[in-house]
C-alpha cells in the first residue's frame, strides 16, 4: 500500500504531465482566430417506425472531423455527424432510441 507521501508525489506527476500536454494543445490553437467556423446545424433524424411510438436508431462510430480549421480531430460520432443528429420529440408521445456501436467503436 502506498504511503500518503507517495500518493501525493504521484498525483503531482500526473497533474504536471497533463498540464504539459494541455500547453501543447493550447499552443497549437492559440495562433488561430477564435470562432472562425459557425457551429454546423445537425440534421434532423427521421424515425424508422411510428407504431405508437417513434423509433430511432443511430450507429456510433469513430470519425475524423475538422472542428478547428486545418486540424482533423478524431471524434466519436453518431452516424458520422458532428454534432450528432437532432431528435425532434413531441410532448406526450413516447419514443425509443437505439444506439449501436460499430466493431471499431466497441470498447474491450
């Protein structure tokens, strides 16, 4: 079992390494003008069935998207979209949402 001193030492190392990585990310982005790209309006998802309740299905997969101009960012997406699709629900009407993960998206 680690002593309190060893625990605090390790916590400091982990925190410092996280801050160093964050500095690299901020340095890469700081030279770019903020808010160059407007937020994309996500598409509205169409229900698969409407038998008493609206049923939706989305597939979760990895994708590369350009969030910051000139930089492709790996993301988890729903149907490849970022941000994910919009589900329009009607008050008082039931709906069911099913999310499937592709083989590459499944976690061990």
